[in-house]
């Protein structure tokens, strides 16, 4: 049994028992950790041999207990190691999941920010375009107003020039008539010329 547990004490005990006690065999019982002493003859052992056998049995039991204790400690150590490994794997898994969740949240925030920035950019562009359209329409309206004002001013100038020209023509005709009257006097020819000049003046006035 001690050999099976890897202890060298079993070999020592076996050699010692063989050297001082012939015919003694250590056999297995129902409990493999407790040896049983049997004899090949019915001769009774003396007290010294009995004490030696009892001592060997005690040493063997203690060695088995120590081996069992070592095995128990090793088993506990393995269990603790396995538990630590499992806990570390759980922690790593949780950490990986947390990092993955953070990465997903960060990606969502980045996408939302990009969409928000793009929306603001489009709104600003729309506002600039609307402002530019308003300026363009204002410039067109002002240009139309200036054009109408210039047209009205041109018409007014033309009317003033036409009126002035008519006044000058009337003054010239009047002066010519007076000059013709002065030259022709009261003669018949002068009267005819005067009538002719009057008709010309009337025609000029209608024009």
C-alpha cells in the first residue's frame, strides 16, 4: 500500500520485518490501508516480537495517514488551483464582455455623434443656402426697383425735354410771326403771308 502511494517507507518496513520475523506475511484486508499480520505456524510470538510488529503496524498506519493527508492536501491544492483557474476564466470572460460592451457603446456614441454632426452640417448648409437665396432675391428686387426708378426718371426727363422743345418751337414760331408782321405790314400780300404763317404755327402746335 505504501508502495502504491509512492512512499519509500513501505520498502523499509517490509525489509525490516523480513529480517527479524520469518513466516510473517502482511496481507490485504477489507480496508487496504490497515495491514493484517498472519503466521505460517501456530507458534505464539513473544512479547518483544509482538511489540515490534505492533510498532511496524503503527508506523505503517502513520505512513498511510501521512500519505492520505498529503493526497488530501494535494487534492485540495488542485481543487483550489482549478477553482482559481475557473475564477480567472470567469473574470477574463466578464472583462472581455465588459470591454466588448464598452466598445459597442463607444461605437454607438461615435456613430450618433457623426450623425448629429452631419445633421448639424446639413442644417447649417440649408440655413446658408436660404440666407443666400434671400440675399439674391433682395438684390433682384432692389435691381428691379432701381430699374423702375431709372425708367420713371428717364420718362420724366424725356417729358421735360419734350416740353422744353415745344416751348422753344412755340417761342420761335411766335418770334417769326412777329417778325413777318413787322415786315409785311398791312398789305394784302402781307395778310396772306400772315395767314400762312398762322396755319404753320397751328400745325406746329399740333405736332
